[in-house]
C-alpha cells in the first residue's frame, strides 16, 4: 500500500497533458512530366528506363514526319511520305525491349501504313517491311501485327490486297490478308 502512495503522485504529476493539436502535413505531389499528345511510354533501349516517344514534327510540304524521344536520349525516326503519325507500343516475344508501331498518316486517307521499329545496337531498325491496310478492312478490334501463337519465331501481320471481284458493282474490292513472317533480329 505504501508503494501505491509513493507511485500515485508521480503518475499524476509526472504525466503531461497529451497534445491534442495535430499538425497537418500536406504533401505536394511531384510535378509529373506532362506527355505530349499521342505520346507512348516504353522501355525502347532494354535498360528498364522508361522513355516516351512522340510526334516531334510534321513537314507537310516535304511529306516527312519526325518521331522524337524524351530528353533526346534516343535518335529520331524519320517517316517519309507521311503527314503525321499515331504511335503504339507493342510487347512482342521476339524482342527483349518494347517495340514501336507507327501508323503513318498518308495523303491518301484510304490506307493505313504501318512501320515497326526496334532499337538495337544504337540504331532504329525495321525487323519487318512496312505494310498497308485499306480503310474498308480496318476495324477497332484489328491488331495489325502480333505474335504468332503457333510459332514464336514469327509474327502475324495483316495487309490489304486489290481483288478483282466480278460479282460486285465496283468490280473490285480490297481483301484483308494475313501472313506469318519471320522476324529479323
């Protein structure tokens, strides 16, 4: 009992009143890098460093589109005979880094022209030739280039061919074809 009498005053006078005031700490978000319109982010160099690619300039007089990269770390890509482009990022089994698919805008709006670029040995290379798809063959769900599920060393690509059609009113049509193509690594 005598210990309680000794400890009780220490507890009553030794404890301070709890601080009821709380400081409000407002963290400001880090200034995120604003991406240019139509930009895509990817690991193009295979170093796990994500960079964005964007349409840097369009020269309609000379029909050339320039694709640029964040902080100009990677070399630019020049797309001839084009008046703009849409960019898409692809992850393909055959490449360890991300691949850039460019849908070049042409003066002839009836076609979509596609280029595939991979960054290798400090250069942009085209593992497959450019190809075109007619607008009558395009749909929202069509992926113009993808991995071949039957053969991992090849890609499937779609393209349009001119088809003489005696049964139709126009006597011709554009036929959507699919082919399996080897990849040049």
